[in-house]
C-alpha cells in the first residue's frame, strides 16, 4: 500500500523567472530548482516519487508554462490556479508573511483545502492560435499609443513614429494571415469558423479567439457560456443593501474581442442594432447596453455551435 496516496499529497510550486520553489504537503518537504529544462526535469523526478493528488502552480503569465507542459507530458495532475483565488485563500487563513518557501507552502495548502479541478491543456495549435490573438491585441494597443503620441507631439518628431506604425501594421497583417492559415489547415476549426463567421459582425479575429480560448462553447448551457466569458451580471445584495449588478471574472481576452466585434455588429447586424437601441432608449448606459448585446451574442453563438446551425436572423430575434 502506498502511504503517500493515503496522505493525500499536494504540491505547491511558486514560480520565479530563474527558479521554481516547491513544497510537498503534508510531508513538509521543500526544495528549489532552476526554472529551466534541466531544473524542471529534476523537479519532476522528485515529484513522481510521492504520487501527488495534484500539483498546483499559479497562472502568473508565461513563466509557469514550461513546467505545466512538462507535467502534462509526464501525465502528472497539474492545476494552473488563478492567483486571485490563492490570494483570497491566504486572507481567509490569515496568512500575511511572504517568502519563497511560505508562498510554495501556501499554494500546496490551497490545493489540499480547496481541491481545485485539474487543468486541461489545449492542443498545440489551439495554444498557438490563442498566443497569436494575444500578440495581435498587444500590437494594437501599442499602435494606438503611437497614434495618440502623433496627435500631441510636434510634427518634427512624427518621422520617429511613422516607421513604428508601419512596422506594427505589417506585423499585425502577418499575425492575421497566420491565424487564417491555422484555421484553414484544420477541418474542425474550419467548421466552427464557418458557423461563427456567418454572424454579421464576427470576423477572423473574433472567430479565432472563440475557437482557441472558449473550446467549451457549444457544449455548455447558455448561462454557463455567459459566465465563462464574464458577461453574466452578478447580483450584489445583502440584507437591505441592493447594489448594482455587475460583470466580473470570466475570460477577459475573449470578452474584449467580442466587445470590439459588437461595435461592428451594431452597425451591420439588425438584431444587435435593434437590441442596443431598445436598451439605450430604456435608459441603460451605453456600455451596459453593449455588454448586454455581447451576452446575447454569446448565447446565440453557443446555441449555433451546439446545433451546428448557421446564423438565422429570425431565430436570433427570439
């Protein structure tokens, strides 16, 4: 009988740029390895000996991904946890002190107490598609900043901005071409893309963002879909207090892309144009009306993908 299994082993990994700090609970073992291929291999060799229930690491950006992918390849139970959830857990148990060991110990404690679901890692092409969308958004943000600078800086400095804008525009075009090729090379993506882009207002980028970042769409309920994107209003009530319903959480990147897609859809799609006008006429703030339209779009897209149906204006009105 494996005593480690009976002990319910949970491992916390605190990610740094140069190192990984690892704590094994409840054995109170702690060790550090370099955040490199060699260090990760060394860590997994030690971890496998303890047959963990789960290995928890914070989703802090890109630094944790080599370790996460190595765990997936080694068929180890990895959890890529939301840092906000771990921070709230620390507050709930009164944890204030911080250092590398304590952070790794806290993450392991979170894994044991909360038992978060294991992370399912997307296929390589889906991850690449998601990364391309993220990079395109970054370039668009930088492009907007440079355009704004051109408005306020003297003309003598415009010659330093124009080459940057040209370079960014070229890179954005190349990213968009790669996205289109990725979709065209996969029959599964192609089928989803055709359905998604049948909706007036949904283009290549919005479709790619949905395919890569919300693979669940079409397999969940409409309520779950709205919550997953983060456009479901959350009630804030306690006793006599009646707060405004707000949106929170969800997948911010997709929500941002769909928000921009809705700005286009409200111009060319009569269903969303009518919905927006009706909400604004009823006194809703414009941003609230747009988010409501995005929520309606998410529900419609979820139903279309579930049923394998193309856009139907009459069905969408209901």
